């Protein structure tokens, strides 16, 4: 199983304001690049806070990319997944109503069964953890059992860090956008508890290119 992260950040390393609402940082080129990256994956996942900001299916746009997926024998769209311990997520969203895409939610052991049944009625697959919060390894195991080989994490920072802290991320795609967001409470793309001095995970710069004022970086885990 290959696990990648794809995120856009401001020059000061932020991905949103402290309000944690939707913020568009990248250009049209960045949106196309996001689709190109998604197209290579079998599943794309968001944490619950990102889902609240952007409750849409994590789709690939572009007939050429969809054609290429078909020719590789992949499903029309990647599985569009959310991780929400309590299933306390907005309902009747564009994501929930996108019945032609496989939609999964990972929830914790305490999540309401009534909410689970109600989501299942909308065609959503609900996977219940034995822990209070779904754990990265069990999330990957569930995808593996469904035949997925490549999984893409699309934030936010708290969700990404749970995989990074366990050394489960192979590849990081980052777009550096020419903006400042600022604010000590504005999230970065890797939050969590932080790494200890001397134990900082290291990555190798595998690819980079410039497009206008944006930089596109791909790092691979050493
Ligand atoms: N610039 C970009 O590329 C980009 C991309 C994505 C998101 N964003 C922005 O990022 C912000 C949200 O980021 P965020 O860091 O606040 O939240 P987040 O990572 O999206 O969501 C975190 C939440 O996910 C749930 N969760 C369930 N299992 C988890 C696990 N194993 N590890 C971690 N979280 C788990 C928890 O909530 P429960 O208790 O509900 O389970 C947790 O509080 C939004 O403003 C969004 O717009 C930006």
C-alpha cells in the first residue's frame, strides 16, 4: 500500500485561517494537478474538520484523466472517504448525495448506531473502529481489503499528522502558493503533537517545478 499526501500551503506554511473554513489557495493549474494526483489513487480521504469546510466528493475532473483511469482498470472515481469519530458530520451534503461514487466513513466505537444506519441508507459504507478514534493502520487495512493499492490523504493537518507520526506516508505533494495567511492558530498541513528533536522524519526531494508564482514539490520518504 502506497500512501501519499497532497496539500497546498501559503508561503508561511499555513493551509487555512483559524476559522478552519474553506480557503482556495492554489491556481487553476493547482486544481488540475490535484485531479492528476487523485487520478492515480484508489481512495482519497479527509479528516472531519476538512469535510465540514468542504463536504464534496473528492473527484477527478477531466475526461482525459477519467479515460486513463478506465484504461488502468481503476474505478471511475476514487473512493471518497471521511474520518469522523462521532459521525457528527453535516448531512444531505453534495458528498452524501453523490450516489455514483463510493463513499466511506470511518467512525469510532462510540458513534451513534442510528446515525450509522441513516448514512448507510444514503449508500455510504460506514466502518466502525474498535477504538474511540479510527486508527491510521486500520484505515489502511480496510482499503487494502477492498483491493486499494494507493491512498491519498488530503488533510487537514490533524488528520495528516496521525499518519505521518506513525511513519505511514511514502510521498508528499506540496504546492507553495504566493500568499501569506499568518496567525499562530492557523493550521499547517502537519499538526498533531510534533516530532522530537533527533527524530524528525526525513524526506528526499523527488520532483519540483515552477508554474507562475507557485512551486510544486514532491518529496519521498527516505
Ligand atoms: N490547503 C489545503 O490543501 C487544505 C486541504 C485540506 C484541508 N484544508 C483546511 O484544513 C482545515 C482543517 O484541518 P484540521 O487540521 O483542523 O482538521 P482535519 O485534519 O481536517 O480533521 C481533524 C479531525 O478528524 C477527526 N479524526 C478522526 N480520526 C482521526 C485520526 N486518526 N487522526 C486525526 N483526526 C482524526 C477528528 O475529529 P472527530 O472527533 O470528529 O473524529 C479530528 O479532530 C480546514 O480549514 C480545511 O479547509 C486545507
